[in-house]
């Protein structure tokens, strides 16, 4: 699965409401070489957790792979 952000997440968190991560989920921003940290999203009705919060590190503008949109690859989801 891929997520595209058209605005840089200035809070350092990109919140996606739909994917259901597993303990094996990996997140990487295309154009970078490191996996990003993430946490489960909030609990929804019925007590099930859905969604994912991607913790986006501070990256100098000169090191961003693009200036207009950023693509995050999420693998090993339910």
C-alpha cells in the first residue's frame, strides 16, 4: 500500500485512518533508505485498533527526495 502526502506533516506525524498494521508492518518514504517508526492509530468502535501514525523525522529540505509530494510505502498490513 502507498500513501501520498501533498503537504509535509509539520507535526512530525502522518495519521492514516484506514490501514490495519501488524507487528511486521514496515513504513518507508520513497527516496530514503531508512524505515520509519510508526504506532497504531486510536481505538475505534468495538475496541479494534485501525489506522497507523507514521512518525516522520525532521529532514532538511536539501535532503528531501521531492518538494511537492511524498510517498510512503507500507508493507505487511492486514
